[in-house]
C-alpha cells in the first residue's frame, strides 16, 4: 500500500468513508474539478484523473484527500493502471464518476472523420473501459456506484450541437443501462447525469449572444453551474440512491421538458 492510504477516512458527509475515482478532473471550474472538490467535502477520498495534467494542480488545491493520476480513458492500459493505483492507494473503490468528455463543435456539413472518431472514442470507448474496470475493482468488496456524464443533447437535437456528440452521448445512456443490467447482481448501481447548458470553465468563453440563446432554452432561464451537476452526481453515488440504477437524469433546468 502506498503512503496516501494513511489519509484517514472522513467520518461525516453524504459520502463519508467512500473511495471515488473521478475522471475529467481538469482545471478549476470544470465539472470534474468541482465534483472532486464536493466529493471530498462530503467525506470521500478521491483519485482525480485527467488526460491533460491539470489534475495535479486541482488535486493539490483540494487537499490530501484527493490524489492525482494522469490517464487517457480511451486507453485500456491506462484505465487498468488507474484502477490498480486506486486500489493500491486506498484498498478499495466504491464510486466511479466518469466526467471526462470532449465537446463537438462542428455541424453536419463540416464534420470530419477525425472529429467523429475523437468524439466517439472519448465518450463511448472511454465510458466502456472506465465502467468495465470500475466493476472489476468494486465487485470484490460487494459492489459500488457508477455515475456517467451524458448530456441533454443525448435525448433530442439542437442545431448548435454536433451530431457526433449527440450520437455519442446517446450511446453513453445505452452503456449506462447495459452496465446497470449486467452488473446489478454484483451490487453495482450505474446511472447517468445529463447536463443542460452549464457554465463550466470552457463555457464562460461562449459569446454573449449564444450564451443568451443557450441559457434561454432552460425553463429556469439560466445556465446551470458545475456545482449543480456535482450535487446530483453526489446523490447518485451515495447510499441515499440505493434503489436507483439504470436511469439517466436530466439536470438541465427544464430544457428537455420543452416541446421545442
Ligand atoms: N458544460 C456543459 O454545458 C455540458 C453539457 C452537457 C454535457 N456536458 C458533459 O459534462 C462533462 C464535463 O463537462 P465540462 O464542461 O466540464 O467539460 P470540459 O471540456 O471543460 O472538461 C472535460 C475534461 O475531460 C478531460 N478529457 C478529455 N478527454 C479525455 C480522455 N480521453 N481521458 C481523460 N480525460 C479526458 C479534459 O482534459 C477536460 O479536463 C463532459 O462529459 C461533457 O460532455 C457538459
């Protein structure tokens, strides 16, 4: 066991005593970084992972209950190494939150094979591999909870959103249900959060006109915050959601409730 396992398990909070692997923990104000911070506040110990290297600074800011690990979720070798590291560090894995994703910016006429492949592999292969290795890590201790990040764009179509992104996120919903059905017997619950337009770091750079249009889509008339996405992920990962599995929850301020 490594030195970090000496970090005591916090006794209070929604996720007290849980060990969570969280992907997509990029720079501050990405949904993954905010999720990692909230999970630690709620009593979890976290392995914070990202492809970019930003997980190192983010984990340092969160404190000793967050340990960084660099991995590309489309590489099975790296995903296996991530879960081996989590088991070596903390001795168990109770939770996976798979937040990592890439946005799709190009519409139908401009989309390229390269962009389709990058979007598909990150969302589909990345979800498949992280969920597969999470189940392997969780099963020996009686199970756990997986939360995948889908999108409101997985349900219906908006002209501003890449078709490859919408299709890949629909696939994330299907994988979520598949893993829930295949592994419920091992005590593993698998659900997804489907965010609507959310002011994560990258979306703070959206031009004012597009910001107003996207915010106006929500019944609540405003964008969501990374914290609002993280709170739902924390609930789904917690024992309070003990009879919830195989569902995809829109966290979109009512965007998908509209007829158009
Ligand atoms: N922000 C929104 O409005 C919104 C809406 C719907 C869905 N989502 C989904 O929520 C999730 C987080 O959104 P965000 O706005 O924080 O995104 P973001 O692009 O700011 O952060 C995503 C993180 O994933 C990491 N990543 C990308 N590819 C990876 C790979 N192969 N392996 C490991 N890490 C990788 C990136 O380095 C980055 O740090 C994504 O899955 C996104 O599709 C976001």
